C-alpha cells in the first residue's frame, strides 16, 4: 500500500484520514513567542518550540492569513513580520494549541538571526 491518500501513517499506524499525530504534537508543544528588532527597526515575531510532527509551512500559512502579515517557516521556527504578541495567543488557541503551552516574552531582542 502506498503512503498517498488513504495510506497508513508510519508514526501512529492509523489510516491517514484518522491520523492523530499532529493533534498529539500540538498538545505536547511548548511554544515560545519572542520579538526581535531587525535591520531598519523592523519587528519580527519568532515562534519556536514546535514538535517535528507539526507541518510548519501549513501553520505559517494559517497564521499569516489570520494575522494579515508576511512571514516564513524556516530552520524549525516560524517568523512573522510585525509585532503580533497581543493576538498570537488567541490565534494559536483557535488552531488547537493549549493556552498553557504558549509562553509570550514581552521584552525585545535587539539582535536578529539572519
């Protein structure tokens, strides 16, 4: 049997349409939210601490649509343009992450990552 639609998940052993791996990964994630001031004073929101079973590209797309901003998923974290710390907790909760697992840092980091 192939790993296409209707196949078996290699992690949990359930059919792909019933797979619970991403749901379990969301419940176990400990998300750290920070803001960095980048070149020319731009603010960038950084989300780290996601499990490897979570599709970061899909999650980044959903967050960018809900927060009306640009961004990308790279190197195991998500970067969003702008300071969305006031709204990110509520948005992540609606996407299935538990409120207790979201840690928002209200201070700035002066240096960027590149």
